[in-house]
């Protein structure tokens, strides 16, 4: 056979191995520029995993997910229906329990308190139900959004959250109840409603006052009846030092005892004391402390006793000081 030129051996290569072939230009090139250690760049929109991490790629937009991404517009009519149903249920229940409380007078305060608790529970359930209908959140989504929601709601709803917790504290601790007569912030009246954000009371002049619930966490509040139907009414009368104070005291006692609004289940009394001069005029004060059987008749009780006392003072010629207000000033304590 003719001699064939053999390729020169490669230094360090085993002579028994077949010679290396040149690369085929028709075969696909490896990723990158073909140099060793070169990797193909990650697709746009995906972040490459750090060294030593799993080979799966994480979407770069994961940190930009917001609450609106989980919003379901198709559930909006159903969520509105839930809230409207809650409004109708609360209003109808209040009317029904109000009528029931007027018939069962002895249990009026308990029924009104139950009305507030029922309305509170209905609103909490309705809002939670509507939220879960509008936003479909998985456990991973809750973890991703919990921090953002906590910070956002903490700043935006700070006062509302404080009022909500204060209203819940009032319902649990019961410093006062629906139907109580309370003194707060210069106002005195009957508590009509303990809501999610405000406490509403009606003054003796029939004014509706709304007070944020969180105010009751820091300021003092005085309850005249503390959940009872009866409450004390304090009535003050003035006579001159020269008047017969014993006879005047008897007149006040007879007026209190003769009133149809007096509650005999608790003790009552009439106190006498000499007051320091006011505008150069001295006076003797007679203070009647008695209980009215129903807080709603507080002003009627004071007016009834006042008329009886003034008529008796005139008929018995008991003088009243001109430099002081002779009319009694009823107040609850």
C-alpha cells in the first residue's frame, strides 16, 4: 500500500485514541459566544437565580403585586348585596327591639344593649364577607401583602381603628350601656346607640350628640343609673337665714313624697346647709336627693317637686333670697 501521511501526535494525548475531528459548521453552536463557561442570558422579565439557589427562575414582577391584582369585579354586585342586606337587617332589628323594649319596660335596657351587640356583630360579619368576595387571596398572597396592608391601613385608618376598638371595649367592659344617663364632655343625656365609630346620646333638651368612641378611653365618664331604670335626681332650694328652715324642710319632704315619680325602693333625703354670702346675700340651701323610678321621667319628677315646693313656700310665707337663684337646679349624680 502506498504510504499515507499520519498526523503529528498531540503532546499529552494517548496515541491509541482516534484523532480529533474538526467542528462541523452545520451543527448548532453552544450557548453564548462558544467560549468555555459562557451561559445564555436569562429571558427578559425573569431574574436569574443567585449562585447555589434552585435552577427555577422567579418573576421579577412578584414584588410589584398589589391588592387590586386580586380584585374580582364580577363579585362587586354580590358584595353590595351583602352590605345592603346588613343595613336592612340592622334597621329592622332595631325597630323590632325598640318596640319590644317599650312593652317590656323592666327589661328595656337589656333589650337595647342586645340591639347594639347584634348590630355590631352583623357589621363585622358583613364587611368580612364582602371583602372575601371581592378579593381572592391565597395564603401566599396574604403573606406577600400582609406587611403592605398593615402599614397602609395603620396610617389611613388609625382613628377608625381606635374608635372600633373603643366601641368593642365599651360593649365588653360596660362602663355604660344603651339607655344609661351619662355625663361626658359637658354633655348630659341618654345613650341611644353604641356604634362602630361613635356613641350617640340625646340630651335633656332633645339634642342628638355624636361622640367618637375613642374619646371614652382617655376621658372620664359618669353614669347616673349604671344599667338600672331608676336614677337619683338632686334638687336644690334656697331660703333666707331668717326663714323657718325646719318648716321649709318639711315642705320639701312632703313634696318629694307626694310625687308620683318617686321610687320608694331606694332611700331619699333632704339636707340643709348654710351657704357663704354670694353678692352680699346669705342663704340656706335645702337639697333633696331622691330617685325617680324611670330615667325618662327625670325632668318631670324635678318639675313636679318644684311646683309643690314653690306653692307651699308662698302659702306659708317662707321668703327666698332675691340675690340668688331661687329656682331649684335638678341634676343627676
